[in-house]
């Protein structure tokens, strides 16, 4: 067996198998993970505060309200008339959820309720029924409040002395229409909500 003569070959370091793009991707992934973990920790800490607990409770109650209101009598007929989503409920329930979530102090809730009752032209919002229709974002055929008020009154056995109809199109900040209607589906007046 012959032995090699001469000095051993110089050691070649293996070339890195990671390209610069992969390194950048790992760094971005690490930063993204840091943001998610940090954001999750911040949300967790916020939810431990009194405000966070109130907000979480409001979201839970709101989700339960939506589930019930979207199955109320008349909602199937409103969806057939063109509403992508339809809800019917007493205003007092929805208002209580919103005001309790936003205002921790009873005095501020009472002030906000009084202002809303004034703007709605209603002495007591607890007695007002809400009929809410949400239209798809990109639709050309929009049922109006008058049509939906008649649809609702025809769909249910009994309507209250007055009820509020609001039509919102997804992506819009203002209602397409809104009004307070009689049991026969005639417009009584439009509220002056600000």
C-alpha cells in the first residue's frame, strides 16, 4: 500500500446551504412571531383590566344578541326581500349591551339613553322594535325602508305601535335609509340621529 507523499490538501470549508433570501425569510418570520406573541401578551394584559373585562363581556353579549335577533320572526322574509343579513329585536336589549360596554358609569348611560330617545323621537326606546337589514357591498337592487317595513308587517302576526327600520350597505358608514314606522308599515318620521 503506497502512502501519499506531500502535505495534506488544505481544508475547504463547506459552503453554506442557506441563501441570503432564506436568511431574510427566517428573520422576517422571527419578527412576525415576536409581533404575534407581543400582541397576544398585550391583549391578554388588557383583558385583565376592568375595561378589558367590560369589553369582552360586551362582545360576548353582543354576539349572543345577534344570534337571537337574526333568527327572530320576519327575518327570513327580510332576507328573501334582498337583505344579506336581517335582525329583529327590541331596542332596549341592544342599547343596554352597547351602553354598558361603552359607559361604566350609570349616569353617563342614562345621559346617552336620553339623548338617543330625543333624537329618535321616542319617549322610551325599550318599547321600540328594531328591524335591521344589511345589504351586500356591491348590489344594484336595494330594497328601501318602506318596502322592508311592509315586508316585515306582512310576515309577522302582530307588530308593535311603532318600529324602527334601518338599511345599511356593507362598506358604508351611513344608513341607506331609516325610519320609524306604524303597525301598518307607513312611515311616521325619520329619526334625527347624529
